[in-house]
C-alpha cells in the first residue's frame, strides 16, 4: 500500500473578503472529509482482501496532483488505484472557485441544462475521436452490447477546470470505454 492523503488548505492572503475566506474553509473541510472517507474505504477494502487471500498479492495507491492553481481556480485530482492480478484506476476531482470559496459544479458553467449540453458534446467527441483513430473505442453506438452505450453524464459527473480555464469532464476506467483506454476525459467548450 502506498497511500498519500492530500489535504487542501485555503489561503488567506488578506486580499479577499472574510466571507470568501470562511466559505473556502467550509469547502476545503468538506473536500478533505471526502478525500479521507474515500481513502479509508479503499484501505479497509484492501485490508479485508489481504486477510481473505493471505497468500495473494495486491496493492493500492492513493496519490494526488494539483492540476490547476491560478487566480481563479484550484483543481485537485485524487488518484485511486487497486491492483490484484489486474488493476483498476479511478480519479476524483475537486475544483474550487477561489473568487467565491465554493466548490464548482457543472451548472456553474453550463446552466440548468448542463446534463444535456455536456452529454451531447461528449457523444460528438467520442464519435469524432473514433473516426480519427481506429485504435480508440468508446461505448457509443455499440451494437454488440447496447446496454453499455453512453447515454448521459451523471448529475454529479466528475470534472475539473484545466490550466486553460476549460472544463474537463472525466470518466473512470470501464465507464464509457474498455479498460485499455484507462480513465478518459473530454474538454467541453463553454
């Protein structure tokens, strides 16, 4: 097990209103709680698996990366990997609007109809990527197992804001494509 649990700490430069600093504290507390909860669940699952299969081999990795940290946005990626014979990686992202101290949600960028807007953009990109590169496979228009086909993002779809200020919608392994594709993401224009 290689577990590095990140902690998000708000900056108080004295240049932002007290309400924003307080909101940022509440937001980072909620993010840190979620990170710890997800990590604890993964570690507990790992321990149980190792007890059940004493002679088995398995590993977990919890790591993180700051994807964006500019005047407006802070985006953190939590990387969760489980391995035992084969591996499974998933990512969680946390994005804070530094001007408000709040955690960003997709409706902030795309309005109330964000599920439809983003879902259609993802479908278009999937089709275009597969047309441009036949080594890529996404589960869209997939006749062999139609129930795997991507229909729509979740209301709480994972995303982050990249260094260019654009929204990257993220999917974990096996969510919208075969495992060899890994975790995939789509940049959604606003």
